[in-house]
C-alpha cells in the first residue's frame, strides 16, 4: 500500500526538498503541496492524503490552527506530522493539544523523515528524542509535581527489576491518599510502561527492557491510553511529566 503524503510549508524550497526525499522511498508518494493551512485543508478534501507533513509558522492559517481543524473534522482524517524547529516552547505544547500524531525537527535526517511518515501512516504516534527532551525540560521549568511512589528517572530503569517480587505485575498499584485515581487504576506493569514511554522509548525497546514480547507491550500501551483517557503515546509523555510519574532529569 502506498502512503499518500501532502507537504505543507510556506517555503517552496523546503517543500521541494521534502518531496524529493519522500518520493525517493518506495511505498511513499507526495500527492500534493500547500503553502499555508487553508490550502492544506482544501487539498486534503481533493487529494485524500494519508499523512500531512505540517509546518507550524505560515502566513494566513498557521499549522497549529490547520491541525486542530483537521483533527476536529474526525472521520477518516489524515495523520498530521508536525515539522518544526521548536524555537518556541508554546508551539510544542499547542501542537500536542491540537492532536498532531508526530513531531520531528526540520534538521532531522532524510531517513528519520521517511520513518516518521511511515510510523504515523500506520496509525502510531511518533515523538522524537529531541521532542521528548523538550517536554522534559519544559516540565522541569514549570515545576512538575512530586512523583508518586516508585517514580524513577532513566538511571532508575537500568537498576530496577521488572516488578517487585511481592506484587504480581497485573495487580493494581497502591497509591497514597489523594493520588490521581486514573493513575491508581494502572497495574504495576502498566505503570512501568508509562514510565518508559515518558523517556520516548519505542515498543521494541520497552519489550527488551521488560523481557516481554512486543505484542504484549502494545497491549499494555493500549490499556494505559484507555485508562488515562489519552489519544496516543505522544500525549502519554506529556501526561507522565505533568502528573509527576517520572522526574525531569537535570
């Protein structure tokens, strides 16, 4: 199946560069270009793309506004991959709230761009390590709440056992009074998966760390998103830092 892509950017040279990169990959076809959000929305109706590569800063209707409109339309809408320099923190969080499925820096490699398009086209969400670091840094500056019991940073994951021997992995975690009830509904293993998601780790890497199959990890991720009322793993990262599931490092 060929992934149909719409490239949206107000700079013609940038659009041409993205088109050249994506069209070089078998299974990906750039079906159109647009110079602003309004043109992008009109092009979606005519071209029916699977993925929209969306710039943020554009004249007229900007990328964030266009993304909100695309997501709000519902139905068989295309996935939106935001491409930005992240020179403004508010753009990052506004784009998260707008419902974009993926985020990538414009200085990423051609291979990373191709992979990102393929990931969001499959219905998954993509949060690059650069974006994860931006979320972590912002959470630290904003003053993240104290983590709940057993919260751990990246170093903690390297030394932790898959789950405490006295508690089965599928048993609900006991949380102190006043704890977030949605978080309290997670099992021990689901909580661990959420913590690893917050580091921007892929399903395959999570499976390796927890010594389980990747299909099992996907099930845990799905359960976490459902219990917490989250749209995708991108928003799980933000949720984890906003609710103190893990500590921002540095």
